[in-house]
């Protein structure tokens, strides 16, 4: 009996041990299998993340993502050059003005045209090949002509608020200072192509600005408005779309603003005899004298707090008034700044026109203009000139120089 009980106890003990061993084995197998499944899912997620990262950071994917988010423009022209002055005829230019202009332009691919607004003499023309070329889209510099047109037609005054949205509006002074496109598009629509074209031809667009200057090109002014699907007359009045303006045309118009309304033929003396025998030639007297003060505040504001404030990085001693322009076409970017120094010792007009790639834009042209005025100031150019006011200049011009 005792032996039987012992045998049963041994059998039960063995059975328990086998059960525990089997349970542990099953548990280990289950745990290992579960771990493998978990690790496999984690690895799969990691692989998916790596693959997604490779896709979104590849050059092709990055370019596609940028295109989806915003338009990325590619430029093919260079913003820099070391041959701007090659072939320039300089014997009849003012050496002080030319030296300051060449120094300010530096290695930027562009041109500088400096003009005496009291008689239309070109004092310096750096990179004459580009200055006399067929020009380019005037970009936002066209807004000066549009502003004068709107004021002449009584569409607005400088203080008239023009509603540009359900909750905001802007006046001419603000729009010129900040180069607001919507404002000038609205003026263009109110004026219509016929009036815009008539005034801008009167201001000298679409015709030669110079008097017998060899190599000067005409620029382009369309006979019909820009199609509506491309922005219509509004786009012509905010960016100058479909117009090609030359640096000389812009310089002649800015000179008329600076002198009170006389549009001179620009003349470029080529030697000392030309300088000694220089005679101003008036193209026509523009009826803009009452409206020039209306745009002066906005042009001064551009330099003080607007798109041309980069002028102040180099020059703050005298008042500078001007208008910037930035736009592009066919892989080339344009940067304009047309301005004049309004000093008690006289005035000088400067047009900086740059072309190239991304480093080229209107505020850069304004920055270089500040360096130009700084160069003149340090050479005592302004102090050496006689004192004059816009009213006195205008009256002298109209009495001495009839239209030809």
C-alpha cells in the first residue's frame, strides 16, 4: 500500500513538472513570436518613413513641391559685368558726374544716365550700349506717368482714398511710396486705354528721347490695350506690361517732373566743342506743373519709408525723390530707379537701370543711386551749382527756350 502511494506521488510530481516545462516553453515561444511581430511592424514603419523622406527631399520632389506651393521663377541672365564702360564716348561728359556714376554702378550689369533737368544735357551715360537700346518693361516706374494722367483728368487727388477691397483703401501718396499695384490698376481701369495712351505719348513714350544721338532706339508702345485675360489696361498701368521704355525716355520724363514741366530733347555732347556750343532744345511744355507737387510727397515717401528706402543706406544729406520698378521677362529680371536730388543748389536726375537675375531689383537700383548721390556730395558737386527753385527754373525755361 505504501509503495502504491509513493508511486502515485512520483507520477503526480512528474506530471506537474512536465506541465510547467511545457507552459514555459509555450510562453517563451509566444513571447518570442509576439516580439518578432512587434519588431517587424516597427521596422516596416521605419522603412516607410525612410522611403517617404527620400521621396520628399529628392531634387525633383522638392521642385514639384515648390511649384505646388508657389511659382519659382528661373533667371538666365547675369546680374554682374565688368565691361559696362567698353565703347563709351566720354569726352563731352561731366567728369565728376561720370566718375561718381561709374563708381556707384560697380560691377552690376546695368546703365546709369545722369541729366541736368534745366536744359536736357546728359552729364554722364555709363554703359551707353544698354542706355541707347530698345529698353525694357518699365515695371512700376510707369506709375509716375499714370499718376500724372489721373491727376490731369481729375480722377483723383493725392489724398483721395481709392477703395481696393471691402475693408481697405489707399491714396496716391501711399500708393507711390509703397508701389501698390492694385491702386494703379484701378486708376488704369477708370482712365481707359485711350487716355492712358494719349498722355503717355505726350510724356515721351513711343518716340526718341534724344536729339541726334547715334544708336538710340525707340522703345515700344502698343497701339492696342493688353488683352483682358493678361490684365488689360490695369496691368499696363501697374507694371507697364506690353510697353518697352528706354532709360532715356524715363530720364526725360523725370527731368520734366524735376524742372516743372518742360520736356527737353536729351543731348549727349561728345567733345569739348559740343559742350561749348550747347543749346537746349525743348520738345514741348507739359501741362503738369499743378500736379507735380501732388506726386512729390509720394516720391519722397518712397525714399523715406517705401520701396526706395535703401537710398538712405548711403545718402541722407539732401532730399531725394524717386520711383522704383521691379519685374521680369523671359528669364531676365529688371531693376529700375528714376530719381532726382532736390537740393538748394540745383537738381540732377539719375536713372539706374539694371538687368540680370535674382540680385537685380528696384531697391538695389535705389541703393546704387544713394551711392551715386553720396559720390557727388563728397566731390562738392551740389555746392558748386547755382541755387534754383522749380518755379524759377520753369519760368526761365519757358521764356528762353520755345518749343522746337
